[in-house]
C-alpha cells in the first residue's frame, strides 16, 4: 500500500493576464513527490518553475487542477506549518538582528501543532523535534560573526544565507527552494548544499528545489524534473541513480557526467522546441 504523497499536483493550469496577452505559465502539469524525496526542477527561463513552487507553497491559486500537500490544500498545509519556503530573494525583518530573524519562526505556535495533528496524510511522520541550535547553523553557514547585525548591514549573499538558515531551522515537512544558492560564491554554495543534504537526510524532509545548474541538480536530487515553456510544462522526470554522499571523486566520474549530459540534452530539446 502506498501512502499519501508529500506533494501532488494534478492537471494544473496557471494563466497570467487574459485575452491575446495571456501567458500560460503552466498547463496540464502533473507531479507526484513521495515523502522524503529530493526533487530538482530545471528548465529554460520563464517555463514556470517559480510559479509551480508558489502554487505548492499556497502563495497563488491555480486556474485549473488540484494541489495537495500531505493530502491537504496548500493553505491548510501552511496553517499547520508544514511548508518552508526559501524565495529567490530573502525576505528578512530589517529591524531584527540576524539571530532573531532565524529564531523567531522556530517558536511553533500551538494552533499550528493542533492543525498538524488533524492531517491524516502525515501519519507516521513525527512532528519536528526541538529546533536545531541556530547559532551553530549560523556558524556553519559562515554567519557566526554577524549574528547580532541587522540584515541591512550584510551583503546580498549573506542575507540569502540567513534566509536559508531560517528555513532549515523550521524543519518543515516540505521545503520549497527557489534557486536558493544562485547568488553565492562556489565555496559557500557547496557548503550550503552539504548542509541542506545533512538536514534533508536527518529530518526526512521532502525538498522541491529550483535550479539553473545541471551539476547542482545531479549532485542534490533523487529526481530531476525537466520543464519547457510555451506553455510551461513538465517534459521528463529523470531518476538520478547515484550513491550518496555525492561529493569528491564521484563528481568527476563518468557516471556523474552521464547524468549531466542526459539532462543537458533534454534541456536543449526543450529549448529548441520553445524556440521553434
Ligand atoms: N505575476 C505575474 N504576472 C504576469 N506574468 C507572470 C507573473 N509571474 C510569472 N509570470 C509569467 O509566467 C511565466 C513563468 O514565470 P516563472 O517566474 O514561473 O518562470 P521561471 O521558470 O521560474 O523563470 P526563471 O528561470 O527566469 O526564474 C513567465 O512567462 C512569466 O513572465
């Protein structure tokens, strides 16, 4: 018997605008993500990756179709604090220190816990244990020295790292991340990829992760979902059957490059189809 999927998207259409200027950001999109899976979404600019994340996170409503998170609507999942979102640009509270920004959402409210208890699709999943040590997470993200500073005193990349640490601290059941590492230098990016994988492995969180980097997708994901635009749609889901942890020597091996080549080929096809 299979349980309730962590994320289920069925026949979703999302249109912006109307008449001749309408944009079909997504059309007939279906995606099922089992609990604990790491899914990367990749595709040409404008193919609807962010739109799909926003729909799953309950920030927008689809024009058609249905979305469920652990069997309930995104709005219900948000109210029970099942979903953590790291947007493309960090939304921090400017008047609070870095430390307060990351610890504030940890204070799980009782109403959310009660709502969580009523969600049958979570059967078997433990509620998040006591939150992690946020000072330690900040330190590991290279932010130990700026814990008392205000967001306005940090660089853009540092602010993004704060937003990522904050999402980690929530221990969400479903973590939705929109190109979270794109603005970071390579060293910080790899360090945060490792932290994300550690968190994912220990908490059995389900991750939906948008990236433009083929290497990042192969390094992180169980499944790489390739999308195309005009209208935005899913063209293929590629299972990445490589051992974990995926670091060091493995990244230079032929089997790793074979997945990169396969995904690049599918992206090229999606791009040519769009351009045709
Ligand atoms: N609020 C909006 N109003 C109008 N059109 C929008 C809106 N948000 C997105 N779109 C359009 O919907 C389509 C999909 O946008 P979306 O941001 O989801 O794509 P994306 O794949 O995430 O792109 P990128 O890789 O460039 O971030 C695009 O054509 C975009 O212009």
